[in-house]
C-alpha cells in the first residue's frame, strides 16, 4: 500500500479547506480547552506543540479506563504492555519513541507526569482514571520544560483538586469478563480557607485463560484486581498563598499477562533442540501450560505524597514549589518457554524510590511572559531474578540496581511582537549521574559510575491567523541520558581451553546521551463555527538512539543497546465536526515514516498509520439527554522488536478496535446510565514479539471484548 501519496493528499486537502474557511466570528459550539502543557495555564490553541487533551467526561464517553485506552485515540501514539508479563505496565510510544524494557537501568523516551510529578517507573503504578480531571498528551521532544526522557513526548495526568463547593460522585461498572468497578470521589470545604477531597476505587476483571497444569493457581491468565485511593487537602491562608498536600496509593494482585512461545519456527534453537515443540504449549494461546506456580501471579504497589506551594508574588509574578516522594514495587516474571517443563524461567521482583523537588517562577509583564525553574530528581531501585533457569540448567540469580541524581535549570521566555505574533525561546541545562551495579550467579560482580550533561533548547512562534485559528512553528531539542545494559550476561565471558584463561569483555558500560532535534509546523483552532481541528507536520532527527536487542548467550538472556540514528517525519490530524445540532464526528489521523540508518533495524512498536473515527449523536430530552457514540481505532502493522529480518517472526499484524456507548444523562437529578461495549468484535492482537534466536516470545493483548453497564450519581 502506497501510504505516502494518500496521506500527503489528505494533508493538502485539509490544509486547503482550512485556509479557505477562516472566520472571525465567535465560536459558540466548542468549549475552550485550557491546558498546562507549558507549566502555566493556556488555551490549547496557544501552545506551539502538537497536543491532545481528554477531559474526565470525554474519557467516560469513549470507554477510556487507563492509559492503554488513551493510546487508541491519539495520532502516532501506541501504548502497549509487555514488561515481564506484568498486567499493570503501560508503555507509551509517541512518534516511534518509547520504553522497550522495564529494568531499572532503562529510561523511557516518553515522560509520564501526575500533577507535575515525574514517574520514573511505570511497572508497579497502575493509575486508574476515576479521579482524573484531564489527561494531556504532548507529542515531540519536550526537553526544555520537561527535561530528560521526553524525546518522544510527555503525558500529563491532572487529578481533581479540592474545590470550593461540596460534591460527591459515585460510580460503578458491571460487565462481562467478570468486570466490576466501583469508585467514590468526595470534596468539601471545611472553612473559607481549607478544603479536602478523597477518592477510593476498586477495579476487577476476569482473565482470558487458565493455567492448564496448575489448577491451584489463585489467578487466571490476565486477571485484574486493583484497589487505589487518594486524599488531598488545600489550605489558602491568604489570597496569595495556597498549599496543596496529596497522598495516594494502590495495591494490585493480577494474573500473568497472556503470552505464548513459538518453538517449531526455530528448529536450530535451544528449546527445539531439547526436544520441545509447539504442541507442548497450551492449545489455546490465551491459556498457559507453565508448571511454575510462582510465576502465575503478578503484584504491583505504589504510594507517595506531594506538597505544592503556590504563591502570587504580585499580580504579574507567580511562584510554585513542588516536592514529591514516591515508592513503587512489583513481583512478576515469565516462564519463557510457556510449557510445563522448567526449561526457561525468570521469576522477578523490583522496586524503586524517587524524590523530586522543583521551584518555578513565571510571570506576565506587558508583552513579555516567562517560565523559569530549578529541578532536582533522585531515584534508587533494583530488579532481582531469584532462581532463574536458563536452557534447563541449574537455578541461578540475577541482580541489577541503579542510583541516579539529576539536576537542572531551565527557562522559557515569550514576547508578543504584536497582537497576532508571539515568539518564544527556551533553554535547559541538565546534569545526571548514574551508578549501576550487577551480580550474576552470585560470583560475577560489576559496578560502574558515569555522569552526563546536556543543554536542550527551543525556538517557537505563534501567529493568530484569525480570531479562532492559530498557526505555529517550532524547533525543539531533547535528550535521554545514557543507559547501562539491561541484562549484561556478556560479563560471563568465554573460557579459552588452549590457554586456560577466562576472557571477560568490559561490557557493563553506559552509552552516550540520546539526542533529538524536531522541526514542526502546525495549525489549530476553529476555522468554522462547527469545526475544531489541529494539523501538524514534523521532522525529527535522533542520534545514538538505543534499540534494545535481546538474545540468548551461553550464560543467559542478554540484552544490549544497539545505537542507531533515526529520522522520523509525519503528519497528525485531529478534528471534531458538528454535522448537525446533535451529530458530532470526531477523527484523528497519524502517519509516520521512521527511517533507521541500520538496514537490519526498524523502529519497534511504531505503526505507520494510526486512525480513529468517532461519530456521536445526542438527543435532547425533557430532563437531560441521550447520546450514542461509536469509536473505531486502527493501528497498522508494526515490528514487535527492533529487528526487521522477516525470518525472525517479529512483524505484528494491523488491528481495528470498535467501542460503542449509549448514555442517558439526567440533568435534573444528576445521574447517568450507560450501556457500553469495548472491542465488540473481540479483536485479538499481539502487543510485542521478541526473537532470541532460540525461541520467539509473543506477548498477547489483554484487551478482549467486554459489554456492560455504567452508573454514576453526583450529589
């Protein structure tokens, strides 16, 4: 399929229609969307960044319950889960950049933030969206304001803060696959200056398969159970000062994510040579034939607190101090062969502690505006695989830990040249230091320390084409600090029988910084009274980008960083069209061409095309409204790992998912009832594939069809 001419034609048609449809009339159909993508409140149309925003109400209509669902409706965003078979992991890939592994030495390319706090680790932090006010997805490098680990983009999760009026929200969801969710959110002012809020949520869903050789397993394959809570208190002793304290926690107990192993496809592999075949696996790939009870269940826990101090120094000058402390942990692992015999098994546990503090100063002074800040982040964590079994050998251990300190200073200044044109520029200087330590087989030990520094920058311009239409152009850079190998079994070395000496390579070393430079132009706004849209075109250059390549070696499962240079270019479109007073059509389109300098490598988990179409019809009724919505989401075929060798069985098929929702909202008594269907055609698809040379590991989706009812009541 020749997608480039098709997408280019769509882009030209869209751009042409927009250019001829400009209007200065006030728009009354679409509400203004305010975001904090640049560390201050702005209209989404004023931000010189490709950005998607989801309100709590929008997420409910689209059946969005976690970050994986959001990944279905944002152009050039693909969210997948595979980390050690953990059901709580959400790995975001934006414009071909993401997280390929979960081990502590691996940094993501997309930063996830909750109320301004960066989450260093995703495994162990299962964020439900029950008390979320808004989710923002920023596409492209965000190195100036967000710093390290945002070369692909950033995801901001903004929770609901205590309000000035008392409110209570109750919600429940019951459906097929044993779905049962329940949540409560309450907020109340206790005085003129003090307000509190709290939320509790429980989520559960049955699995997709059984552990066929372990009838005593507590959980089924893919089963979900998670309990979470959050409390917040806001104190405003004066009109200028506000202090917000928030604490949260979650505790999940789940069944191992669905996966299977291809054995017969690699007749020279160790699993096949040991006499095992595909017929030794479970007949249904969503069942699992493991014989290791300790790898049927995965757990995730996280807890943390933050303190945010906002102070208005003057009418035009504002400061913020943000402190956070978080802890996350998990247990998981994979019996990679997925057969009853204990030939390949990697039970695992991990945890991480992080602390951060950030001081911000922002202001508006006539034609000038600015945001500056100081930032400090530290993280300590480890991953431990106890009694691993490799190729049927004796049980052994693998231990990996890392400590990190990162400091930064940043600033972004904007100037309004006239009523229509604003130009801005930003700089961020960052210093990082990492110390990594690994122990293999309790005998081989290595420690390494390295530091890095990087200056990120940005130049941007916004131009008001009309009252309701804005164009922008930006050049922005970003970086991810260097990384140590995730599984350095290369340290085992090889024994020379002739000399009787052991040769050990010095392979436990970190690579240089990964850098990105992005050129982007876009147009966004409401060119027609009934059309809201955004269009962006980008060209991004990545240097020293680490592709994680995993193979089996003589001693274990080895993961190395293959450094490549990658150039990505593409187009992104989002729109909402009010066809009639009651009929709305939402659509997104993303196209990306990721060109890698290594001919044997390809951008992993990066579909060339991402599309969604969502018609929505609303009928007014005496006491409220009745709405009908359908969401179709498409991701084209992609590679499940960096290798694009067709003989390595790493290609993932395209997928189309359809959700439906029928909701009645009673505006008089403030309640709603919904009938919903998710993935109504029961599309089954692969999340990732990994060819080790001895076997192919296939991570399957946990996203089967589901039908049910949602009820909510506001007081």
